């Protein structure tokens, strides 16, 4: 039987790479993204997809996502909460409006989507939730007071989901990507920043969107049937290097 997933933030980056991998594996996918134009480009010519240009931070639009997905596919087997806002800035310059803008998508959206999707995931009998956090939710970093805090919240929320929804056969896990070679990152990272990341990552490189998607797809699959409540850092070992200077490791 064909499995169905909802992927949020699906128009680009990790969300699009995950969608493409699931499609390769025979899934059908409801692709959710608030950028209607980018979503239209991402879905053009694809089969077994449903394009939903909606906002996961709005409860009424979340309800519409679930209604339209159920009408199109009958239910879901996996929910990938990938939609996120990457807004960085110093604590002193982060006003409450900026704080709320990050929290609404990064944390509220995960809560709203999971709560709304739970009935369909229960009906599946083997539902999987994969929340996309960040290495910034595991260790502090400059300019990430809102972003990092939101992602730390996603990690804790994942554990709550695992504890409460496990009795329904629903597994909830979290992926915490490290530096990923996205178009956006490469557009804003100077060569100095790139070199610094390479020095700090034991594998000496950025990850790819596909590498993150491979872990997400694994957590959605039967191969991860006893994995629940875990946060997997997909970061080339970046989290391990929190103590010590890169120069000392040469």
C-alpha cells in the first residue's frame, strides 16, 4: 500500500530533498509551503504530490492542510515538520516581534501540525513524526537567541510527543542538522565563515540536503520501527567539538 507523508517547508532545501527522496521510495507527499510561487516551481511536473501553499503557524490553515490531505490521500503515515524561519540577530536587537515571528513558525507550527495530524497518524497504526530542529538547539551560538531557543523547544516537544503518542504506535523523533550546503547558506557565508566551519567539523565539510533527507526518510520507515523520542545530530561530528580550539587539533 502506498504510504503518504506531509512535508512542511517543502518548496526548497531540506524539505524539497526529503520530498524527492520519499517520492523515489514510492511515497505520495503533501507538500506544504507558505511561498506559493516557489512551491509551484517545486511541484511542476511531479506526480503523487499535493501542493498546499499554506502557513503552518496559522491554526485555520493547519486545519485546511489536514482536510485537503485527507480528501486527496485518505490519511497519512508520516509528518515531517521542516518549515522554519532562520532569523539571526543579537539579543539586544531582538525585539518581541522578531522573537514571536521565529517562534510562530519554528515551534508553534510544529505543535499545531502535530496536534492536528495525530488522528490520521493514529489511524495509520504506525505513524511517524520527524521534527527538524538544529544543532543550534543542542548548543548555544552567537546571534541565535530566538532561533536556537525555538529549536531547543522543538527537541523537548519531540520528547513530549514520543511519550504521549507512543501508546498509539506513533513514533516521534528529531533531526538536528549541522551546517548544510544550501543555496541560502552559500549566498551569505563568506569564505572565512566556510573555512571556520570546515575547521570545526571533524569531517571538514558541510553536509548536503540529501544527507539530511536520508536520515529523515529512515526515521519515517519501518527500519526505524523501535526508534522513538530521539534527537539525531546530522552534523559531521560538529556537536562533538564544543570544547577545544580548532588550532589545537592540527
